[in-house]
């Protein structure tokens, strides 16, 4: 079974870390999704953070 790592997504507007999920370790690269931010009250881009 492949190793899994936990990815944290942060809002690009307010920088609040809202979403966490796991992903395969071999999948490298930038990740950006449109998700709903509770602080902003709208859908914004959420990017992968450390």
C-alpha cells in the first residue's frame, strides 16, 4: 500500500486553513481547488500549504 500524506488547504484571500485530506505521496505538484471559505463567506481558491 502506498504511503499517504495529509494535505492542508488554505484560502488564498484570508489565509485561513479550512480543509484537510490525504493524498498519495507520489502525487507531487501544486494543488488548487475552489472551495467555500467560512470566513470570507464565498467560494475562493484554496491552495496547498505546509
